[in-house]
C-alpha cells in the first residue's frame, strides 16, 4: 500500500509541476501504479473466487477458515507485495482448506 501511495503522490506532483525531465519519471510511475493495482486485483480476485468455490462446495462450516485465509493474504499483499509469495500462500491456504475436510 505504501508503494502505491508514494507512486501516486509522485505522479500527481509531476503532473502539477510539469518539467521536460519528468516525462520519463511520469511514465515509470504510471507503470508502477498500474503494476501494483493489477497485481492486487488479480490476486484478490483469485482469492475471492477460490474462497467462494470452497464455501459453496464444502458448506458454511469453513467460512471462518476461508475468511481467515483471505485476511492473511490481504495483509501479505499490503506488507510484502510480492506476487509469487501471495499466489503461493493463496494456493496453499485454499488447498489446506480443501484437504483438511477430506
């Protein structure tokens, strides 16, 4: 979350005070903002869809576990921001939920 805030602030600042040397910086900041937002949307979308499938397939008893997994993954998204770690945690969490019921 911090990276997104800093990148957005610098992008807005470079828009308010335009200078020729800011063109490359603005492009890099825009790429950074889009990258962060897309990663969050993809990862959180994956987590929400898989959690919904787990709740529908398994039943309402696992809602607490699924919500806990989603909260942990959201915290990891904000703190770490690494796609591979987040995807791995999401996959492991969902598989753990599924296999613990079998």
